[in-house]
C-alpha cells in the first residue's frame, strides 16, 4: 500500500509560478505510470502530465511549455513545476501512481490563480 501526499498549492497571481510536490510513503520505483491530474468543481478530473516507465511524458495541450513533470526516486517524490500560471489553471491538483495495476491517489492540493 502506498500513500501519496501532495503539497505546494496556494494562491498565486496570473503569470506566477508554483511547484507541487507529491511524497510517497513507500518506493514508487516500479511504477507503470505516474502523473498529475486536476479537477474543477462540477467537471471531470483531467490529465495534466503523465510519465510512463518507458520514459515518455505526456502533457495536456493547455499546459505544454508551461508545466514540467519531474521525479526523484531517491526521495520517492514527484513534482510539477508550473510557470506562467493562468486563472484557468485554478483547480485541485492530484498526484497519481500506478503500480501492479493499482491506482494510488493523493487527497489533492488546491491551486488558485487570481489577482
């Protein structure tokens, strides 16, 4: 069983930056895929960025060139660097890790982009 805890959310002005972190309670080295999703109340959860064990990383079109996914296996932590934030990026952000066909989710961290 792996527990995921996100941090780093908050209030930021348009054009600003935030870095989200997701700390895992155990090793996530043998993952199938891992990434970040976001959800706005009343809407479906959507993919933001996802990386596969083979090394490729996909980004939602809306965040390409602005967001960067990274991971540190030694720290069992994944990150999402978010630059040039826009009001439409406002959402609860969730990290996800898939291992042994089991999807693990964190409880989310709120990002609010507003002046």
